C-alpha cells in the first residue's frame, strides 16, 4: 500500500455477474472494452415472438428496446437441491443471485460450507415483476400450491436468507433495499462489517430481473429514454433504459487476503453511505450537498488523496436532472484537490447495459475492478456533446469515450464508484488496484488435478473447461491450479482426476480422460464412505533410493523418516538414510542384507503411513505382512517407535545370523501346498505364507527349494525364487527364538489404540494376546496368514486397501486375495524401481482414494506449499427453462379460462423412479397421491416407493400435500403421515385406511387383523 491504513482496506477476491449481452464477467469486460451497446433494439417479428401485443407494438409511444440478461428464464434446480416446481415459482432474481453467489465463491477459490470463519451476505433485489405478471394472475397455481409457497419463493426478504441456507453461510445475512443503490450499499455494508471484524468474509451485490425486457411505453417527462439509449452526460440525454442483470463480489480484509495468498482483484480503501433527507425539491430528486457529503466521507475514511483518483464510475442515468446534479457534487468534492482541468475520467456502465437498479452499483464496481486489472479505461457510450448544464471545462473531469491505457498516478491506480438510490440513499466507494505481488517460483514436479460435478455430463463439461483454460495463455501455475481445485472447489459425487508435470501435459490428460475408455475414468462414489485399511509389506520390496522422491517433496514423510533413521542409529550402528535417499546401485547389496533391509522397510512404510495420516486419511483397520505387522503395532500403540525399531533391528540381526536359506512363491492353494510338503518330508520345507487363494510361499534350504520348484514346474504350476537371504517363517529360524523372546521381555507393551488384523491368525488381533512376548515369537516362526487377514478386513467393511510399502507388492497380493469390485487395492508407491517416480505414485494413489469418496484434508495436503488461490472456470450449470408463462388472454374472459390456454409447463423429472418397484399406480388412492406429488414437486414418472424428501420435498410442502388431499377427498390426514410413510404407496395406504375407518371402523379392524 502506498499510504493509508492497511487495516481499513478490504480486498475484492472474487466476483461473478450476468449482464445484458454477457453471461459472465469475462464477456462483460470484452463488451465494455469494445464499446458494445448491449441494449437491444427489437424488430416487429422479435417483439411478436416475445409476446408483445400487436396493439402495443403499433403504439407510437412504444420503444422497442430492452437490456435483457441472457437466459433469465433458465436455472439448474437439481444443483441447488430444488424441485422443478419450486424453481418455477421462485423469483428469478433470487435464482440468479444464488447462482452468482456460488460462482463468486468459486472465483475466490473458497467453498462456503468448508470455510472456518463467518461469511456474511448483503444483497438486494428489485421489484418482483415475475410475481406480479406471471404468478399472481395464475389462480390455478394459487389453488394448487397455496399463497404461502408463492410468498416463500418471491418475497424480497428471503433473497439473502435463501442463499445463506443453500450455501451454509453463517455470518450476518441481510436483504438490502435502497432502490437503485442497493448493490453498492450492500458492498459498503460488507466493507464495514469486515473492518469491524463482525465477519471474516462477505458477499455483496444485487440482482434485477424484469419479467419482460422487450420494450416499454414512453411517457413524456418520465425517467425512461424516448429512443432506447442511455446518453449519460450528453446534451441529448433524456432518460435511461432499465435492464436485467446481477453481480456479486467477495470481500475479505486485506491483511487476511495477503496472508492466505488469495487472488486479490482490487482493494476497497473506503466506503460511505448517507441519505438526502428532506433538503431537496422532492422525494425522487437528488441532492448536490448530500452527494458531495457522501463522497467526502468515503475519501476521509479511505485516507487517500482525492487527486489520486483518476477515474470515477458515475451513477450516470442519462437524465436531464440527475446528471448535472451528480457532476456538481463530484466537482465540489474533488475539484479543490485537482488543479488540472479534465484530468479525471468519468463514465457510466448504464450506457452499455442500461440501468440494472438493485444491481447497478455492483455492476459499476465490477467494471472498475476489471478496468484496474486490465489497466485500461473502457469507453462510456453515446456521448457526443456535453450536457449544457454541466461545465466540464471548469471541473477536473472529462467523459472517457474510447478505450485507453490507464496510467498510474503515483504508485497505484485508484477509482471511485457512485450509486444513488431513488428516495435518497447514496453510496460512494474508493477502489484501488491490487497490490503488486511478486510471483514465487514454484517447484517442478507432478500435481494432482481434481474434477467433480453433480452429473456425468457436467463432469465432462468441467473437464473440458479446465483443459481449455490450461491451454490458454492465462493459465495459472499448475501448482496453484491444483491447490485451488482441491481446496477451493466443492467435491461432488461424479469424479475424475489426472496427475501431470506441466500445464501442457495436464491439458492433454484432461482431454484424454473425458473420452470414453481412456485413463482416469469418471467414478461416482457410494453415499457411504468405504472403510480403509493401511497395508504394510514384509521383506523383499526394498531398493536403493526408495524414499528419495517423497523425502524431498513431503515434509511429513521426511520428518517421520528422520525419526526412524535416528531410532535405528540409537539401536545399532546402521545409518539408513544414505541407502534410502540415494539411488546409487552399490547400495543394493547392503539393502539385500536382512539386518539392513528390515529396518529400512519399516522406516519407509512408517513414513508413508505418517504422510497419509497428515493428509487426514484415517484407517479403519491396519494390516501387516510379517515384518509389516511391526509398523502396524507401532502405529496402533503396542510399541513405541524406539522399541519397535530396536526390536526390528535386533530381530533382523538374529535372523541374519541364521543359516542361509531360500523362499519360493508357488501358484497353488494352501491345501495343495500342504499336500506337496507332506508328500516330500525329506525337503524339510515349511509353508511360510498364504498370500492369496492360489498364492503361497514355501521356505527351506537352497537345495530343498530348488527340488521343490522342479517338482512344481513338472506338474505345470508356476513357481519362482524370492529375493531373500534366509528361509523366514520356517524351522530354520528356531535357533533364534529364545534369544528373541528375551528381547521382547524388555519391552513395555501398550494396549492397541487402533484395530489391526493379526497376520498370525488372519483375524482381528486380540489385545490381550498381541501384548505378550509369546505372540511375537510365534508371529516370527509360523505361517503368515495374509490372505485370511485381507478376507477378515473385507468382511469387517473394508473396501479400500492402501499399500504403504516402497513398492506395490502388497497391493498386488491384496487384489489377488480380493478379486473384483467393490474392493480396491491402491499402491502408494511405484510398482518397481525405475518406474513411476514416488511423488507421482503417491498422488495417483491419493486421487484414487478421493475417486472412491474418501475424506481428505486437502488444506493439510497443501499446508507446506506456498500456493495461491487462482481464478478457474466455474461450474457448468445444466440450466433449463424454469418459467411460468404469463396468461394468454385469447378469447377467454376470466383468469380461470385463461389458465387453460397457458397451463403450468410440464417439468423435467428430477430423476428416474426406482426401477425395483412398479412405476404405475395400482389404486385410485395411489393415483391421487401421485398426481398431487407431480403438481407440487414438478416431477413426472414417479415410482410408488420414491421418497418425498429425496425428491426435494420439505416440511411446508408436506403440509400442502395433506391440504390438497383434504381439498379433493374431504379426508384429513395429519402431516406426520408423510414423515412416517414418505412414499406414494405409504401415503395412499394411510389415506385408504382413513377412508375405511370413516366409513366402517369395524371393517378396518378386520382388514388390519388379516394383514
């Protein structure tokens, strides 16, 4: 900041808007920069298609111009958990404001429901012409839905509350109504709330949707323009054109935004609001003095020099009275500070898009923010000669009529925005360009990009939008993009991810992933998160440098590995770290030695588990294969880390002293393996492990294992020697058991705090047993029952098994035990040495876990990174027409008759009925209930067992269901009925029972007895 107090400054970190001729802010700025007039002039054919009567079209006073917002009739009800009927009877101003609020938070890179602080909302809407012209005349709607439902969807006072409810905003939420200044007054209120620490983030803005923007009758002397053009400050100015649009900005205290590395678009340095009071000609007339006062207040509070303001976005309605008064107030407030005439530009966005009333002020603010970001001043349109009542030559102002560079006066560019409401509520805001932040160099490496949506078609659109964005010149650093997608987006049920090293690679992978049958397909997780097991491998997975990638990239992994290496050095003279983080080939010989391999595998597996736990991934069960069970016991609290590594180091050293031996993996069942060994007792081999249904390991001397393999291969079975130096889990370890038992007696066992599966029994570990030396002696000597352990975990509800080892061996064994879906074994490390790097592997594993619906603490995943939140493409709402047409009078003479001409449109079903049940009603009661649900919910093709509340019904609508049943049948059912029996068949059965009870109580008793 160049001057002033930073603690009084508020950052604009997000924005969204829909304006005439622009579906988003990007299009809005492009139109402004190009000088596009978005006030449309309609041909007679267009007016006829828009429903303008022939009589009105032919009137000489009719002005065929309007500033229409694109697709005001359309909405995505399912995205916001609304039924089609609820959307149809909701004020479109509420709907578009809700969409903009969601999009603005996306622009800021935050999810409102996950934000820890208080988010406030201040927003206004205009007069509800949709209610007046489209809904209230429809007595058929009133009769069906009731006035209360219509008011809930259309009263101004619910505009902000509905957004707070849908987005889980917990700060102060107020509907603001100061007429034309509502949007900018909302911004000023949000600013004050933030600097007084009443909230931590705030949304502010407004919306105005006219049910028809297809022209208007001109009345001489009115505020409307006679020719459909807004000519702010021009000699020909004679009125304004009202239009439809909406805009919302997201605000945050500047120091907080800087700390959180937010995408700061601009800074509000000060804001003020006042009212004209009664010192003016009339209620609708503006006041020079009070407009001047509000400007002085904003400047004083901002503590910036008035001469540093180089642009003013004026209220500029293009009226003969308003424009001269506004310029007089500006000249008085700014004139004394600026000695150079015509050194400050003024403009009015109303010349581009018309007067958006409740959204006018925030539209002007968004225009200024974009101009500051682009360092350009866009033209104000329709200005040829100055209004003779405005002496521009004696003021510091000039009307900017072309796109021009915006030079900085001093250190930072500054602007002001004015908005004046009919009735006298004035607002003025001082805006400054964002502080210049030197981008930090981002490390090279793979990034995980997450895409999700509520439907599969929307997911494809999300993927394409992101790919296009990354392929553009404006694509942010890949790390910032990944961070924003993970931490600043909602995670919906339809999911897809890619891992990439560059923006170009990411864009290509996203395109490929959205094509059927390609990598990283979409997935819809189940509603209930699957249970997770951490799986830890035994010996044989080690290789030089197996910890190098994660040690470099992940602090949590590095810290845990350092702790393990230190513990090993305390227990022995072994320095593990060089072997683990250096991939030199000469380290392979050392790592093949049992006394080094076992603590090395323990260290990397433990570090991997600590990394996943640091990301908020909590296992429901732990499972280890032989050596891996020591990591399990340590994580569960049976051993301390020092004790665990001392035991592992001692165990490995004792094993290393035993006579060398071999182990072989055989492709056969446990029964077949036992029969083979019993038939050849001379081998003196033992069954060391049962890893899967047809995967076992035998252990013995080198000679015996070679003989075993010859026999097995002669029988047509597969078999291969494993990379081990000794015959583990065999009689060849017996000589060390007593000495190891002595080591175990020195350990203070703790009761397990996490459930884990015993590889000795293949069942959940018994706390009283795993805390004894005898258990761990038997665990060393006897058969590893890994396959049974996997089966036990799966039976307890585990569906996801994450291999914590440095290679994917345990994941392969797990899948061999599990087979098909819904189970999934995920390798958190490369399949082998020299394959995928470790960081890419762990990010892919994290993506796979997320793909299946697991909870991940994404803020902790990125806690050690200096990533920024960046603007990314927003959600692709799947909008459709949700609009009740106004009555078509035709030859009808009453509203009742007219309703036949313009029926309530049939809505698209929310979802298909449950195919497990018949979709058609089986009785008159079911037909009646189904028809009532269809008309109230706007859903067709209902199933008899569809849940009323799952379809979007709520308590007030449930009451209306019972009212409609009573109106049609005369039978009163308590509203509790639909809560107890929330299906068509359930309510219909209750209705039938009540009807029978009213007609013949004894018959009902007999029927119920028979049932």
